[in-house]
C-alpha cells in the first residue's frame, strides 16, 4: 500500500518465472519512474531466489494457476490487504510507462466520479483500433470499443474491484475450457459490461507493450501507436488534456462539438433584456465545483447571478446548494431553495420568464418525465414571450424527447437547438393551446411499455407525452371499422400483419399475394376485402399501402382515416412520394424510427412493438454451447442480415459452434453453409426455430424492427447484436462495435458493419460461459412486451381515440 497526497494505492505486477530476468526488470524500472516504486509481485510459479533478489514483496503460486488465475487472485489479495484503498492497479510484466504517470492519474477524474461518464475502469493501454474512436485532437479519457483490448495495465476504484469480483462471469470463467485461463482482458470487460460498467482508454496511450512473444501462445499485441515514448513526462498531459466531453454511453463515442457554442445562456439573457424585472426559475443546481467541470456543465447559476435578474434555484441536494452558494458568492439576486422542483412549482405565485431545466440527468434519473411534468406545472405561470431552456437534450432518451414536441404543439417556437434547446412562447396562457391532444380516460389495461434495456418506461405516452408533430390530424369518425392491407405470408411484414389480426379488432383484411411466398389463410373472424373495396372507415398497413395516391385520396375524401406502421428503411422522406401526405398517423415500432420521422414532420407516436408470447415457449439456457444464425430465404435485402460477416468470422474455426438456419432457394448456396457450421433442415415455423442453439447471432447491417432478436428473447435465447439503433433498444448479451456508412434503400440510412475478427473473438470468449441469468432476463423483457397487455392501446391509436 502506498499513499500519495490523499490517494491511497494498492498495486502489483503479475509475472512468470520465464520473465524474471528478461522483461520484468525493465518494467519495474519504468514503473518506479512512473511513481509506482514498490509493487507486490505475483509470480505464477514456485519460490525463486531471482524474484527474492528484487527486494519486493512477493506472492508465489505453486503449482501454477495460469494467467487468469494469477491475475484475479492478485486483485483479491490487493483488495484483502487494504479494502479501503482509493485505487487498485495491476500491471503485467511487459510494459513501459511515462515518468510521473501516477501523478497524472491522480489528477484525472475517475469515471465513477465524473458527471458525464458511466461508471467504469481505466485501461492504460490504448490499442490502435480504440484510437480510431478518439475524436481528432482530443486528449483524455473516452470509452473503448468494449471488446477488452489488452490487460497490460488496468486501474480500478474500490467499487469497480468489488463489482468485478462479485460477477458471476468472473466466478464462472475458469469453467471455460478453451479460454478460462487466458484472455484476461475479454473476461474483465465482459464481467463489467454485465454490471453496466464501461472500459475507458486514453489518448495518448499511457503505457506501451514490450512483450513480443506471449507465454500463453496468444497472438502478439498491437503496439500502441499513440504512446509518446519513455522520456515523455506525463505531467504535460495535465495542460494538454481537453475539457471533458459529453460522453454518449450507448454509442461509446465522445462528441467533439465545442462546448460553449452548445449552451444558450447568453442568448436567453439577451432576450430577457426587454422584460421588466424578469424572474428566472432554475431546477437543478451545481453538482461539481471543479473548474473543468464548470466549463463542462456551464454553471448556469453563475450566469444568472452575473445578470442581476431575480433567480430562484432549487435542488434536492444540500451539497449541491452549498457548492452553488460558494461559486456565486451569495449573490443577492439569487435565492437558493432546498426542495423538490415539482412541488415548488405547484405553490409558486407570480410569473416565470425563464424556466431552466437543469436536472435531473436523463441517464441517471427519470429526467424525461420530470421535465414534462415541470413544463406542465409551469405553463400557466409563463406569459407570452417567456423562455424555456432545457439541458442535456443531446442524450437520447433525453429530457427534450417528449417535452419539446409537446411545447411546439402548444405554440412554443424553437430558437436554438444543440446540447440545449431554447424555446420561446408565442401564445398567451389564456389562449387555446395548438393541437392539444384529447385526454384519454384512465384504463387499467393501458400498459406502460419499456423501450430501453435500462428499464425506463414510456409512461402514459398516449397523453401529453405522445410526440405528434404540428400537422393537424383528422378527427375521429363515426365509422371505426379497420381494414388491414398487406401480406399474410411467412415473411417479416406478414408476421406483423398476423399479429395485428390476432390481437387487434380488425374487420377486413385485403391480402396482398407475395410474388415468391404466396399467401396464407386469414382468420375466419376477419372478412376478406377485394381489390375494388375501399374502406369507409380506417385503412391500416405496415410499411407500404399497396394503393395508388388517388385511391388514398378517395378514402380521405370520404372521411376515412389512414394509419401506417412504418419500417424506417422503406419509408420515403417527406414530399418524395405523394401517398405519404394522406397518412394521419405513423405508429413507429422503434425509437430510431420515431425520432427520425418526427424530426421530418411526420405525425408520429412511438409504440414499442409487442411480442406474440403465445407462439414461443420459454426454454432456459444454462451454458453457451452454440450460436444460431438465421439467414432466412435470401439473407435479406442486399445481404443485410450479415451472412458475409458470419462466414468470415467462422471461416478458420476448427470445430465450429455455429448452427445455421437457411431456406435459400438455391440448394448449392444452402450447402455452402456446411463449411462454417451445422446446417439445419428447413424449419417452417419460428416457434421451433429458437429451440436450437444457445445464443442468437444477429450482426445485421440494417433492420426496420429486428423481429428475430425479439422472438429469440421470447424463447429465453440471449442475442448478440451491433451496438447501434435499433438493436441497442433491446437487451443483449454482447453489443459489437460497428463501422458506419450511409446507403440508400428507400431513403439514405446508416448501414453498419461488424468486424468479423471482433465477432469471432467475442464468440470464442463467451463460449462455455454461464448465460442462465441472462436467459431469464431476456424472457422477462419479452413478457413486458406481451401483445395481450397492449393490444387495446394499439387499437385506440389506430382508431384515433387518443
């Protein structure tokens, strides 16, 4: 244990007898200059006089426990020797580091304490592939690709250590016959990812790897291109480091926009100059007094104090108010209140000229719903010309997701939009709000539907939260009969239509015959509609209406209503196809679809797509023994399901754990899959498909919805998907980093690609691990989306009753 200033360290070096006289001495010399002069040695081997001669505290493993065993026991021992240390570091025996590295680490903000970062740990070694994720000219910490690239030097806080050591993946990893004793980095990142902790790397790399030959027969580590050499003083990085950037934890990227031009304090204050004695109400005070953090979060209260305008700042944290009080020097125009903002708004008397919503943070608390409620309570007290400023609108799901569209419908105008959104009211409080949605009756059957893996929910989204754009929607008509038009065959759209027909009160179904797959019978309770029938009531379709624009116009002229369930990749951009103008409501099945279409002006509501649980039996999975890949009839449009990626990933695997389901018409193409794994006989029903395999591989390039992962999880099968929309709206056993380009389908869209080598490494790393807990979790997630719980909600949306 060493103490430097106020930071208490526990650190050690793992090594093997073969390196006691080769690489280890240079590593120890470099660590001494870096500020780590007395590490505990953890030798995976018997007592050695050579090790003793180094004069350092030493632990021996006799007999050997191999790499992972030595590493995890080293961490346990460091923790047991001092469970109250601030930092725990384990170095391998083949590195060099910068002089004064420890001083730089102590002056860096650890992720667990950083307002804009998820909990995490530091990897001091930055692989070239992780360097590609770093923005240009950025110096500092940022999320890695979460693939575990090297364990040369890792630093943990106390909470990170206890989290890692308590994970089931850590405990069960030695049971993995192939990789249980090696791939330390992959084991750590997987265990921490399961606990929702992230790995952070640094530009430049803080250590360099010197071992050219692995003692475990692993392939050689790539050298860290960004390492500046053993003579570089790490203290210089203190001056070079950029201010902390806003981190998007879902994408794992650091945003590079300048900070101050993304805040609109000056613009808001300029607009208040023409107001007599304005009042600013700020919800959320300053949580961090450090100067760097001040530049990162804006320290709005300081700006309000400097303006001289009457300001009321509330926070539920007394500590935050104490920090704020010190920073504003008890400015006489600022009143600090310890209390709940929503409760205060209910009793507030007088006008509010600027409402600043600075809290709560959307990634940590329910900031989305809070902001909407705060806006609703403040609305009667805000005159025409008043302002609302919302922070953290660059985080999705974020505080502006529901509130901004609601305000626009109420007659507010967006003046500025970036990290923050600044709006100004154009109507007086007594005026009728524009396009206010009707208040639905409360119904016990109306569900709350989760839409992210973090368990956040869309609460009462059929009311004020529903994001419908400013185009007028048609009033509900007396004729509520629903005519469904579309496929009934065994493809994705056919499956969606069958679910609608099964759970929603459909009166008619005009079945469109698929050119290849034909059509299947429809339920006897639904009347067939012919080509000449045009509905007098409601026309409902998924993806495409199969009707000409003049036919849609005729339906509208007769008082009909038209509703679409869009697949984003096939939905044209506004004004490019005439039929889109006749759609009254787009029921978006994913958040990606919803955000895109609503920003383009389409009248949208988000309805996370449900799952037909009656079709799928829960089959608990215990151990990851094989991977299932579904190629369908053709691998999807332009091979979008990622067949080429899977083939490359498994092309050099000896005994392949891959199981493939492919119903390609070309038998030669089907037979080619036998080179990469086991080929299943054609399975006609999805209810049986997911009984084969442990985990679903879905390295897709583009999906409008992603039915396969949803169906697999309904059967208790975990999934591996790209770390990109829409798949990151679902739970996943692993998310794969992606490269992205834009391709045009019906519209230009992100087309993501997964690196085959990364896919193979992740599959090898996870093979043999326990997935029992995750299997139960994904089934529970699927149950939360059961069609029986939300069919009535969907029908109300279709019939325009909300």
